C-alpha cells in the first residue's frame, strides 16, 4: 500500500480529497505536524483486517467537534 504524507495544514485544506484517496484508491496517508508523523489515515478494510479483535468496534473512538490542531 502506497503511503502519502500530508501536513496538518494539507489535511485542513484538502480533507475531502485525502479521504477520497484513502477510501477509493486505497492509499494510506501519514499526517505530520512540525515534521513528525502524528497519525495515519488508512482504508477501513485495512484497519478492520489488522485490528486485534478483527472488528470495527475494537479500540475505535468516534470524535466530533473541533479540538486543538
């Protein structure tokens, strides 16, 4: 799986495109802040296959609203 790297600014400006690349094209995305990787965005199928319990509920959180960036 190819992994593209985006800054947090890129993520803010192009969230829809980045999500589409992940969902449709199956591309993982590394999200960086100040030159350090802070998160990965991966296709749901990949996450579900590699999670410990094998399902979407294991260790996932639904986060809404805005927080510090």
